[in-house]
C-alpha cells in the first residue's frame, strides 16, 4: 500500500477544501457570536485566521 501525504493532494483540491472550511467556520462564528458564546466565537476566529494563513501559503506553490 502506498501512503497518502499532503504533498500528493493537488494544490487546487487543497484550495477548495480550505475555502469550504473557511466558509463553514465563518457561518459558525456568526452563529456563535449571535448566541452570545464569545469563547466559541473567539476560537472559531482563531481557526479562521489559521485557515486563511494556510490558504495563502498554497498560493506560493
């Protein structure tokens, strides 16, 4: 069996996955903020920043 690694996944596919993750986290962040769950909203905000950085890193490859 061959091992799958992140480098074997095409960059275009990774971009789509990151964009979907960013979109879902943005929706969850808005819902958490509206519900008054600031700790959850802060956590989701940090995840959004992380996903955004990872997405930007894909632009160079």
